[in-house]
C-alpha cells in the first residue's frame, strides 16, 4: 500500500505514457496527442505541490527514451553509536549522504562516490541493506518520478575532498537522537531499520 495519494501515481503514469509515446511515435498527430498527455500530467503534479507547472513540464520534457524509475543511492556509515549525516542546502535538514546514480557506475560505486563528494570520506560499500520505493515514505514531498532508493552499509577508508555545492555541514549524530531529517531522502523509520539490518550480518536486504 502506497503512502502517497493515488492521483500522484496516476499523474506519473500519464507522464510515462507520454514519454514512451513520444519515444516511439512517428506521426505528427500522435506526437501532438502525447504532448497533450504530458501537459495534463504536469498540471496534475503541479496542483499537488510538485512545483510550478512550467517547471514540472520542463522536467518531464527533458526525459528521453523509455520511462523507468530513478535510482537514488545512499551510504549508511556508522562510528560506534553514531551515524554520518550531511545537512542539505535545499531544506536545511539532514540526510544520509547520497544522490542519483550515474548511468556509467555500478550502484555500489555510485554510493561510494556520493559519500566521498558529500561527506568527505572515502568508503567501501560492504553490503546492500535495503532497496526501498520513495513512494512508500509517509512524509515524502510529491515528486514527478518513481524513485528506487538503494541503501549501502559502508566502512570508512580515509578522507576525501568534499563538494559543498549541495550541503553545508557534515556530522556524526547519535542514532538515538537524530536531528530533523530531509523529507524524501531518508526518514527515522528507515534509519532504525537500517541499524537493525546492519547489526545482523546474515539478514537479507529489505525491499519495497
């Protein structure tokens, strides 16, 4: 059962139909109709809080090829009873270091890169702890695309240069006293579940 309202997934479905149709359609008539479907999807998403309609339409219009979910990777890095968090410039709240996977990277490599860039630590991804659907996060803001979130347990190898373009602080926070977390990136329940999974080496990765 999704934590999101049904209309949000309907809007995403319309956007995907439009994107796929524009990818395969050859006639002007069909292309025009699929652009109209995309316009409707953008209007629905904007009305639901995903952003101003022209901005949402621009985001949808930049997507090319067959529509698939986005992939977000996050590093779960601990030191004793503390977890590594970064403070996001977008909302001033905290998250596990991470971001979009690049198409040229393996998922674990993407997670390692994101931790290095955002938190300033070279790490090795040792285990996939979870693959969760962003749509099931109860406090996530509306987003135009479905997102699969991969959480990797990582161990610190050393320090690395940090990119400060997306966050302005890096801290180790007590797992039992987390700061306000960034909506849509990670929530308290997920971190608690990651903690339990990391403490059970034989436990399979959680999913959905």
